[in-house]
C-alpha cells in the first residue's frame, strides 16, 4: 500500500520555461525544512572555533595528493589549474569593483534569476550570507550580505563512470565553466548599480552548502553533498554576494534528512569506510560525518573517488523518481542492484553490492595538517625516536621551514 504523503515540494525546472516538478515527501521521512540544527551551538563554534579553509588547514595533504596521481590525472590537473587560475584570481578582487551606474533602487531578484538560467546555471536561490560559516582567513574578505547561490550540473554520463579520469574531466571542467559564468553574472549585477563579489568554488570563503540549504535548493545528504532536487549530488556550487536588494528564499524539507537513514548506500559503498552510518551532532548540526583522514588518501589515489556521489540514487535517478518510488513501494530505488551500487576501481576491479576493496594500512599514512605542521611533526618524530636529528637534518629542516613560511602556507586549488 502506498505511503501517506506529508507534503509535496514544487520546484521550477532547470530552465525557466520547464514545467514545475512535484516531489512527494512521505509521512515517515518528513522532517524540518533545511537541516536540524541548534542555532546557539552553530554560533558558539563559529565564534570560538571558526572554520578554516582546507587550502590552509589541509595544505600538507593537498600538496601530497599530487604525488599519488597517475600521470594522466597529473597532466590533466596541471592543464586545469592553468586554465582555471585566471578565473579564480579575477574572482578574488571582484568585491572591489565599483559599479559604473547609479543603483536602480528596486529589488532585482527576478532579473538575477532570469540571467542565471540564461547563463546556463540549473538552479539559483537567494539567502543571507551566513558569516558564521566564513573561514577565519576569509571573514574580512566577505563584503556584502545578500548571497546568490548558483548551481551548475556536471555531466550526467561522465559522472556515472566514477571513479575515472573521464569523471574528473566533468568535475574540473564544470568548475572552469562555473567560474566564468559567475564573473559574467557579477558584471550583470553591477549593470544595475550594485556591487557583486564572486566566491569561487575553488577558493571558497566558507562551506557553501549550508547557504544552499537555507535557500531551499536541496538538503544535506549522508554523503556530505548537497542533494539537489534537479541533479542530486552532481551540483557544483558557487556564491555571489551583493548589496543589491533581494528577496530571500526559504529552506525546504525534501525528506532527505530521514530518507538517508533508510538508504545509507553511500556509507555502505564507500571504499574507505569513511561515512558514519549514524548521524552525530557536529558544530550544532545533525548529520552523518565524513571522516576526512579515511577519505582523503583514497580520493587522491583513485581519480577523485566520489563513489559516494555515483551510488546516490538521488544523483543517479533524480529526486522525484526516488521519492515517488519510496511513496509507492516503500523501497530505496536501485538499492542492492549493480546498476546503482556497482563501481570499478583502477587496478582493483569491479565491486558489486556487498563487495568492497581493501587497502593496506599504509594507504592511510599521509601528511596531515598545514605544511609547516607536517614538517615539524616529522622533525619531532626523529627527536622522539632518539634517531637524531643530525646537524645536517636540523639545518635542512630550518631551511625548508623558512621556505614554507616565506611562500605562505596556503595551497589554492580545487577538490
Ligand atoms: S570520496 Fe570515496 S572515499 Fe571519500 S567518502 Fe566518498 S566514497 Fe568514500
Ligand atoms: S546514497 Fe542514500 S544515504 Fe547517501 S546521500 Fe544519497 S540518498 Fe542519502
């Protein structure tokens, strides 16, 4: 017998002229709009333990990643970084550009929405930029209060080949396009007399996902990704902040928060066992937690991995078919089938439902923290082991430390 429907979410399609899509949310997975959170805890952690960008906090492993890429991935990543760098650099200073006309003095939300679709974005939403999520090193950089959240879909077919070089083309190619589109959208906003600051997806000012959820553009999946009603976890996210008058959207309950606990395919299929099955409260938010130190080496070694993206039924089949199926059949569409759960890993082979690759312990030994922290940790290990350090090693350590500090501890790039 079909389940009782609690409410139906109505969303515009991925183009303005598309028909409205209707997503039923069954009674047993209805929850709260957005994400369960304790506001005072979110504020506390933001104030006392502000987040920091991985470009700084995880700079050691980001640099190390390049040493485990295959030659093909290495070559492609170099090409991508070269092609993408001008966009990322341009975005960094967009907040300083003055509009050349006087402000039109009216709400321009619908103008921006229309232009976003024209530029090729598949979804757009509006909310307040939540400074509680801003990275410590970016708090002063963020200038304006209104946040325009734009989502660009990465290619469907290439995504289904994850993990693969083909899928990396989709992943990084989408960022190149998105950066360019964001710069164009910022120009458009300035033509109304308002400022526009582009927050590149490759030099984030914050985790963008909470603001996308607040703008009603999806909910947080157990895989740690935005589950968009249009592209599941295939959405690549960017934000533009502005002082233009905007009308903000509201968070939505798509039923994802509870549905994930019925599904858990991403957690079961993660080759690194890096996604917790149970939800935990973390920094004031209830969610399944990704264990970074388990994910990172597998992701870097195996073409970005992202099995957790590939096997998500909402990514593979779309949110509406998945939620329709849940209402009608009480099952997670595709769960337990090779079609959804199967994946291949280079040199390890194919893994169907119930099968996972195994890795040596050495897979999970990799540089941690910032570059200077990692260098210091290695030096300290030598001291603790009573192995040294020799005068030459001490001198080499100091020279390298000096170089790191002179160059800066940041590694700009994308994941
Ligand atoms: S990227 Fe791979 S290793 Fe990391 S969480 Fe996803 S499935 Fe697991
Ligand atoms: S695979 Fe299932 S549990 Fe994981 S994010 Fe997708 S819907 Fe949620």
